C-alpha cells in the first residue's frame, strides 16, 4: 500500500489541479464586485442525511487558497448528519471563500456520499468477520479522496493503484498462458526488480482455486463471480493458506450472504462508482 507521505502528496495534487481547472487566471465574478479588503463568513449547511466526509479535506482546500481563512468545526468526519446541521463556519477574505466554495462542495458532496454508502455496507456485515473493500473503480484524478471517504465510512482500502500490489486477474492470466505461469513470472519480476509487493490472484472456478494453491506465497485469492455454494467450497479449500476475497456484482441484497460464506473480504466498486452526491451548501452568514 502507498505510504502516508505519498497519500498526502496525492491530495495536494488533487487540490492544485482542481484550483487550476476552476479558477484559472482568476475568479472574475468575485474580483469584479467584491473588494479585496472585504471580510465574510459562511456556513457549510447539510440538506440531506448520511455520513459527513471531507471536513479535513475542506480545511486543506481553504488553507491552500488562503492560509488566513479560519475554520470553526462543529461536526467531524464520519459523523451522522441530518437536514439543517451546520458542519463548520469559515471566515476571512470574502474573495477567498468564494474561490474555494465550489471545490469544497464538489469534494464533500461526493466524499459524503461514498462514506454513507460504505457505512451502509459495513452495517450489513455486522456480526460477521468480513470486511468491505473498495476498488480502483474511482473517478479519474480524485482517487485519493474517494478512498479516504471509504475509510471514513468504516471500510478498508484495497490497493491504491497498479504500482502497489500485484493483482493477477483473468486477462493477465490468459495473456500469460495460465495461472501457474502468471504467478511464476510475477515472482521472478519482483525478485529481479527488488520489489516487495503482495500477490493477489483471481479465480474463476474451483479448479482455478486448486491450481492457485499449488503456488507458494500468494497473499489473497479473489473469488470472482462465484455463487454461494462454490464460495463456501472455495473458502474450505483455501483454509488458512491465504486470505480470501469475494467480488463480482455483490450488492445490498447479497453482501450478507457472501459474508456468511466465510470470506475475509468483499470488494465492491459500487462504493465509489454508484453513489448520489449528498446535498450540501455553503451559505453566507
């Protein structure tokens, strides 16, 4: 997995690129009608229900735009919110508040929706030992924030990107000439390049599970698109040899049943690609 320093760097890149995209040469609307000396105050108002996320990220945005902006926080990341709640107040230069407004709202609305959906999935798993994982099915350029939101909602992060874990999926296996060859080539590559990365291998059926188990050093087997009975058999076959992960069209109706098959993890792209933004507003006060 990526380091904390790498993660923080990703966040800074997101903020800087978003400001470049949105502000460009200047916020001419504000520059045209608001004096540079004007001071103001605004509140982050909740107009929905769910789990709030992105408060700490909003602080990073405000301080990137203007280090002198002051944020008074009332509700922290990961807290349930309802219509009418005020998450924080921001005060300082009116121009700076307006410059940061849309980026703060866009980020928090999406992060809160992801945290809310993740929290719902976590609740479905209560009483089991299975944990929910995100995937790489994220919005291009916004991955660090979306994976942060999953953590805020009570989920766990899968690999961050292609560079921090070996994950041999169906196409890798087919292009390599089979499971055993793909694993052997991956181990050789890691050794030759002095890389210490975990290896996950996807299985499409029970025979592939058995073949994967013939190789040593596998971190986790991805049990992909199995039915319940085959998932239970796969978990039994794997035992304590490595971790297990279920994936493939798992939703609110099926997630509990897959967890009860005994898998360690369930991964779901829906946490990040099938959400509706939480309704939030930044209002002058």
